[in-house]
C-alpha cells in the first residue's frame, strides 16, 4: 500500500481540523504524520483528503496534504484522462449576466 507523508504546519488558521485517528477508508493509500510518521489517514483514496488539517493521534502535530511534486505515473494518467494534456480542470462557462 503506498504511503504519503503529510506536511506539518504550525497553525490551523481557519481550516477545518480533524483530530485522529480517522476511521480507515476503502482506498489504497495511507497518509503519515509529517513529524513522527505515524499513520494519520489509513486506506483512503489518493484524491480523497482535502484542504482540511489533520491532527496526529500520536504526537499532536498539525498536518495538511502536501502537493505532489513528482506524482506517481498512475496519478498523471488519471489526471490526463480527466482533464486532458493541460492537467488543469476546465473552467465552468460563465453565464450571460453572471458576476
């Protein structure tokens, strides 16, 4: 099962914070604390974690999902299938008169 290290942050600011442990999901990825490497999110889908803050159940560190600088090939393939070669989501069309 692939594992990904979360990014430790100093303050949660205005973000939603979950204190662990979070119940295991049905995915095939684990997310580890950015400070002590304890499992914070177990068996989740790669795209599942959001901009929320996750508190480590072992050391109490605050963590966020780090951006993948070098994503696995499977992720690049999936994103390319979803968004095309630009790897960015299409912008919604603006309706006439919308602000």
